[in-house]
C-alpha cells in the first residue's frame, strides 16, 4: 500500500492489523466495529482524504486508546501533513504497545527523516531490518540516508533547528530507552 508521495507502508491483509474486531457495539449496527473503522480510515487515507482518515483513526482511539494501528496510522498521516513532532509521538506510542513491528519502525524513520534527523532515521530503519531483514523499504531508506549523511554539508544557523532536534532526541530516548544511543546523536557540520 502506498500512501502519500513516496513513503510506503503496508498491511498485506487483515491479519497484519492488530485491531481487535470485537467491540462494545451492538449487532444492530449502532456503531461499526473497530476493524471496520480502521479499514474505512485506510480507504480514505489511500484516497488522500486525510481529514476523513484522521476522523476514523480518532474514533478508534476514543474507544480503544491503546490501539497501535490507529496510533501508527495517525502518525503516518501527521507526517504527510508535515507535522513531524506529532508523527514521531504517535508512532512512538504505537511502538510502546507493539515494540517489534518493523513497519512502525520504518515509518518512524520516515518521520525523523522528513524532520531532518538523519541519524535517528537510520537507527529506526536498522531496527526495522533487525526485526524483518527482508523489509525492502527499510533497506532502501537506510541506504539513502547513509548516502545523504555522507554527502551532507548542512549549516544549522542560529541553533534553532539543533535545539528542536535535541528536544526530539531527548523525548525519543525517554520513550524508547532500548534504541541504540549511537543513533540518537546528530552531527552538526559547520562551514
């Protein structure tokens, strides 16, 4: 499944979803089960209707606040809207619930990458590959990011971006202490 411009994530079938299809809803159809809400959210997401997709994901979270798929997809959606901080927060929360989901790590890497945090992105892609070595998207992203870091000559003028990245690193280190600290550092190149 491809959502957005170039950031893939995939759910191969319904068994890949971690949604509990059982809910407190009546059989009379008064409210759809969580899996139906998630599938509708995914449909809207794939069609580029981010507002309706977000509404469906939030409906799931209102009933099931620890629904990792809804948190993850809301994170992917936030990243598409260029809200990297929210994307990192949502996907990190999903990883706290399901800590070994390679797609979540891959998309967390995308959020870091799009936020300009290349080393954190590589750390996430590598974690995804540890869990699922044949995850092509993570391997491609890792290779791209490592190449970009080698070729990079970024100058963080004024320190604002560096301060924001430090805050993001600190939050990630608190939320995911098992992530390799080597990938929580940022090399700043001054010209």
